[in-house]
């Protein structure tokens, strides 16, 4: 009841700067607390995780006779790497919490309709982002094998452990962001910037681009890996186009109805206006 009265008294959600800073601090604190279980889990699973990340290097060494291994430079490098992996896992696991905290911090300044839209985008974005990261994890071995295939047999490929981890992280983040593209497409359509048919006109370039990226991620004769990578991206893209076109039809019907109502109102008002003139 009090919150409703506060909203009515302050419909724009205005707050003093000090109150904004206090709320930001509280939400950052909650986000940090949510990361703690993930950081602890990352610390525990560090060794099996690193074993899985470096499995492509062992495969290369066994199959092609290449000395592929990581180089931990410095005394504290391995410790720093463990800290980084723990923090990254904590950030990923806690992503639903800190994304919600960010949304809750921003929404007081939005209208009810805008809050409803942003909430739906948030619920769609989190699982898609995590699915993209998982897809990056799946294709990671193929990427490593492809990029190290240029090393001559009997040669050595000694990589910095930090660089190796950063490369893995960049790939998975790229895939996570790629899975968010449909949400961006629909958001642009929802605010009226782009219509669904405009997206559909570029379908040939989209298929070509997705195929090229999938072929790079699943090189060689591994056609199934390329298919399993390209299929979800294309399904998400064309699914987003379908939603955009449905949204366009709904908007067009609403606009036509409003136009008809306006014309009907104008027709009814015309005789009375003529009588007044007479």
C-alpha cells in the first residue's frame, strides 16, 4: 500500500543522488554475495575444468606428435589463473541475480509498459546467453585443433596459460553474445526502428555468415559439428523474424483500428459542425 502511494506521489521514480548511490551500493553488495557460491565452486572444480580445457592439447600431442603444452610464467601465475577462473565461474553462475539487480536499479525510472518489456527481455536473455556459452564450450576443442594444425609435426607449441584462458573466455563470450542477437532484433522491432520484413530480406547473407562462422568453428570434415552449431543460430534468427512479423501485424491492425475510429468520430462530428455554421 505504501509502495503504491509512493509510486503515485512520485510517478517518475525520482530519487536524490544520495539515495541512488545507497541503492546502487546495496544492489552491488547483493550481486557480490550471489557470486560467492560460484567462486567457491570454481575454486573446487579448477583442476577438472583446466583438465577439460587443455584436453585438445593432449589430443594434438598424442595424434600429431606435437609438443603442445601450457607455460605458467612466474611464481604466482598458476594461483592468478585459479583466481580468475573462480571469479569468471562466479560471475556466470550469478548472472541471473546481478542481471536482475541491474534491472531493478534501472526500472524505477521506467513506465509500467517499459518495465514489462524489459522484464521479458531479461528472462529471454539469461538462458540464451548461458546457452551460447555452453555452445562455445562444445566447439572449443575443434577451435584449438584447427588453429594448432599449422604446427609442423615434431614441433613444439608452447602457449602462455593466461593467453590460452583468455582465448577460451573470448570465444565463449562471443558465442554468448551471438545467441543474444535475436533478442536485440526483436527489441529494435518492438520500438519501431526495423520491421520484420527488413530482416527477412537479408536471409541469404545471414545463412552465408552463419555457415562461414560454423565452418571455422568446426573445421575439416566435421560436418555434424558445423550443423549442430549453425542450426540453433539459424533457428533463433528466423524465430526472431517470425516474432517480429507477428508484432508488425498486430501493430498494423491496431493502427488501422485507431484510424478507422478517428475517421468515424470525424464523420459523426461533421454534421453538428455544419449546423453550427448555419
